[in-house]
C-alpha cells in the first residue's frame, strides 16, 4: 500500500540554488509543481523542502489526490525521436562530417554541454 512512509522513501529530486535576486537559497522538488522555499543556508533549505514534501504528502493522502512519483532511470531506454527542419538536419550533418563524428554523437555532445550548463 502506498502510504506516507512509502512516498517519503522515494528518491525525489531536489534543486537548491543561490539567488542573488532574493539573497537566499531557493529550493524546489522537481516532481512537484508550484513548490519553492528559501533559506539562508543550504541545510535549512533542504530541511524546508523535507518539511514541505511531508506536508504535501500528508495533505494529498488525506484528500485522495494523485501524488507524482520520481522518474526512474529504468523507464528510459536511450532512444529519442527528434524532428527538425531539413536545413537544421543538413547543418547537423555538415558539422558532424567536419568533426568526424556521427550526427547522434554531435547531438549527444550538445545535450551534454547544455545539461552541464544548467547543473
């Protein structure tokens, strides 16, 4: 049965970042919409997120609401269908040829760079 203990033991994804605008650490839980907290320290922000998750779960369970679960790596096989314009496809092919790599490798390296940029 999916009870509070079940959900509290799931690996939810937390994001904690410093905000120069708010002058505090901002935290959110990726899988839960419209949630955010702030704190003076990362540890305090993490505790706020833990408390917010528990309150969210308790309220959702009490009201028989849907509770999103974390995504799992086992749900992904590594295949992505990507559609683009013929011009972009041509430019990708040309760049890949120049670099001596496949189009897939070129796209993979671009995705890696973007993911690292946002990490």
